[in-house]
């Protein structure tokens, strides 16, 4: 007997596998309901075919009215259901295709769940990230009055472009003064430089002259010594002759007293004795004079030697003094050159040029303004060196390392960019803050820290030229 038809409306199965499984589940439930109804119908027909009123039971007694009423009451109750395992086995045998589809659907659901879980575990992401870049604060290196401003906020500039001009008059004058000082230092160096060879020649001449004087003094001393020796010899000879003449004068005196010789001969002998005595005195004086000459020559030799020693000692010193003087003049020249270079640099600083290409921002300089060294005038944001700073939780960087692929979504552009992890930070962001936490003070509260991870973008991607520092971003780091 055909069962009731399932009039449950059925739409078209969704295109995905989950929709198909749900549709199959609804169909199987309808078939189970049909089987249940068929079973109830069969039980009812079986009851109708059993013996009716007036039949005896196994004990041989005829059913009474009360017993018939109880039987009718029992017939109205639902028949007992077979066990679940039996029903399931019967349904599987009755619907093998649905069973296979149900098993396949379950496997598909498990595989899909596993794949979804694997996908969620394959990356880490954060919304605490932003586009980052270099912002260059441009200031004046010298003091002066602004004479020209050639930029405005949000204007693009290129490297080397003139931004601001300062009045150069004072620095041109300083450059002229420094150049004059350099010329003076050069002239002093040129005047002092020839003194070195002159001093060398002079000192060498003094040393040679002193050595020659030593040789002359030594020769004169030697001659004086020889004269002194000769004078002593003459003195001894004259003393011997004088002694002999005195003896002759005494002998002739006795002979003259005896009138054995003439008085005239005696007078000759007396005159010779007196002459020899005078000669001895003369020779003694000559020897004494020769001795004094020797002493004078010795003193002169010592003096000449001292002078030669001084000349020899002072020669390198005088030359060193001249070299030092020349070196001082050269140092003055170098100092003057440095002053000229500094003055030239200060003059060049009157033109403030862009050190990098980028976009102008935070401009505060105007024509006629008096600026001081180090005063910030404007800022340039570099757009050709952009990266992403992502503040990941410390629990998210377990499997993160440099070089991993990153997908970055930028809110302002609704675009995705490809990049890679450039490096991990050296410390958490809290350690680099103005007032880092001091956990040893006793008020420690454990908080998950964040670490700023730098992410580089691949060059040449569409829309990368529109990135600006400060834009919000959501990076995904593929750790598996």
C-alpha cells in the first residue's frame, strides 16, 4: 500500500555542498516518516484480521462485555516501536543511496571543518597597525632673515629643490674676511719658510768655524808649549853660563888682586858675569812669559771648544725652532682655510634645499621671519620609503620570523598589498615609551604586551604610490 506523499516544499539545492546535505537530510526525514506511517497502517490491518467478538481465549472462557471494551481500548493505543538499531538497520537496507550520501556528507563536513581550522591557524593578524615612513624635520643651520619661501603645505618637492632663502649679506662679508685672513697667513708662511735653510746653513757654518778655531787654538797651544820648552832650555843654558861666568870673575878677581893678570882682563870677566846674570834674568822672564802664553792658549782652546760644543748642540735646536715656526705658520694657514670653508658653508646654508623627495607638511616659515639655528621650519614626508608597523601581541609572534609572507589590507584604499616581515623588534613598545613600566615597584599587573613588527611591501604594486604614513592597515602574516 503506498504511503502518504510528502508535500513539503522543496526549493532548488544551493550550489554548495552544505546546502545539498541539508536538502538530503530533509528528504531522508520525509522517507522515515513515510515508513513509520506504513508500519502503523500494517499494524492496524493486522489487528483488524484477528478473531472478533464471542471467541474464546486460551482458558476456554468467552469474553465478556468488559473484556471487549478493554480490547477496543488497547486497539486504540499505538503499537510498540522496534529498537532504534533495528529501525536504523532497516532504513539503511531500504535506502542504500541515502546512506552513502549521508556518510559522504559527514566526511565532507569533517574535512571542511579541518581545512577551515588549518586555515585559521596558518596566519596571525592584527588591526593595530599603520602605514609608516620617514618624516624629515627641516630647520635652519644658521641665523638670518627669510627672504624667500617657495613651498606650501601638501606640495610635492624633489631632492635638491630650493625651499627657503635667507639673507646672505652678513655671510658674504664673513667669507671675504676669512679669505683675507687666509691670504695673510699664506704670506707669513712664505716669509718664514726660507728661514729654515738659512738657519741650517748658518748653524752648519758656525759649527765648522768653531771646529776650525779649535784646530787653530790647538796648534797655537802646541806652539806655545814648544816655545815654553825652548825658553826653559835657554834659561837653563844661560844659568849654566852665568854660573861659569861668576866663577871666572871670582878667579880673575883673585888673580887681579895678586896682580897675576891685568885689571882689564878682570873687568872683562866681571862684565861677562854681569852680562850672563842679566841674560839669565831675561831668559827667566821669557820662560815665564812663555808659560803664561801656554796658559792663555789653553784657556782659549777651552773657550773655543765650549763655543764649538754650543754650536754643535744649538744647531739642531735652531733648525727645530725654525721648523716649528714654519709649522705654526702652516697651522695658521690651515686654520684660515677652515675659516674660509666654514664661511663658505654658512653662505651656502642661506639656501635651504630639500634633502629628500616627498610632500611638504607643517610649514611655519614666512618671508621676513627671523630664524635661529636649529629652528624647525617645515617637514617633508618621504613617500618612496614606506613600510608597515604592526603591533602584534606577544602571544602572536611565537611562529613569526623575518622573511615570512604578509598580506596587508589598507582601509583608506580598500586594496591589498603583498609584503614580508623585515625584522622583529628588540623590545616591546612599552620599553620604548617615555615612562616605561617598572614592575619591581610592587604594583605589577600582568598585561599582554605588544611588539612593533616592521613589514616591508613589495615594490611596484598597484596603488602603492597612494600610501601615506598614518593610514590604518590590517596585516596577515602567514606563519605556516
